C-alpha cells in the first residue's frame, strides 16, 4: 500500500493526536479509527495496525514510568491467561466478518465511545481526585479472569477505547488509587494488544507502510501527550476532541450512504 506525501502526513498526525487525546480522555482509538477510514484505509487494516501502534506507545509508557504497584504482581498474572484467549478469539472474529460490517462496527463503537468519554470526563476526573484506596471487592480473583476474557476479545476485535474499559473494570473491582489503576491497565493493555497484533500479523492485516508512520507517532505522543494537555486548556481540548470526531463521523456516515 502506497500513500502520497499529504496522506502520510495526515496518517502521522491522526495517530499522534489520537494517542495524545487518549492520554487525557482515554479513547485515542475513537480518533484514530475514523481518521484512517476517512483517509481510505480499509477497516480491518485500520484496526490491526492501530492495535500494534498503540501497544508500542504502552511499552514506551512502561519503560519511562518508575511507579511500583505491589498489587499489580497479583492482578496482572491473574488476568493474562484470559486476556490471551480473549485476544485470539477477538482477532479471529474480526477475520471472518465482512469488511463492510466491520466499518459500521467501528462507526458505532466510536460514536458510543465518543459520547461516553465526553459525558464522563469531569466525573472521572473528580473521582480520580477524591478516590481513596479500598480493599478489592469480594471474589475479585474470580471476577478478573472473566473480565480479562471479555476485555481481550474486545482488544482483538476493535480495541478502540479498550484502555478506558480496563481502567473502569479495575476501578470497580480492585479499587486502588487512580495512578496505580492506570499503571495496571497499561500493563494489561500492552499484553492484550501485543497478542492481538501478533494474531492480526499472522492473518496478513499488518501494513508496513502504515506502521512506519503510526508507531513513531504513537511513541512520541506517549512522551509528549501529557505535556500537550498541560499547555492547552481542558475546555479547548474538549472542544477540539468533540469537533474532530463529529466531523469524521459525519463524513464517514455520509460517505457510506452515498456509495
């Protein structure tokens, strides 16, 4: 697959700003997926290559963080086997579904995720600041593997907003402080997305020309995204995020019905 210079620049910017928005909003895929679709990338390639690029940004985060979370030594191994199985099942499901349906699945997931992220941002920020460390819920060692199966399937199938979902689950079940929860979510997401990426690679959905643009963009955004959100006022970020996704979704829906 070849892209002209302008398209290459737009792909890089979509991956960079999508992942940078994800630092604050937790839904970078909600930007990246529709942006790549709008640039003419086929739906299955959009999902597979975004999964790999996002996994690389997570590893960059883990390499730069010095945070130690004792409970992560229990939580992560507990969920890894089911995440592994779920990611394999999710990637297989993606491979057997027709391309046209995958596009509508992406549009639906991104629309719902976009609404959720914007409507829960302030609430989540307040919860993050007020949250106190509590004991995990009862039967959490049974709940987490089951949740891992579902989360792994979602990461293998579409992945957009998967980080937000993992953080939500861990917040409800483990009930640690938000920084510890985010660290654990990144550990789990990195493993799940890596498994899904390998499976998509075996099925021939990875495109080197896309990855060459997206992986550097996502890694750089992992380092600079937090700084970007400090420089730009939160209200402006919310407006930029909302305007970007609204325009992308309107264009893609119009384009789908006009074919």
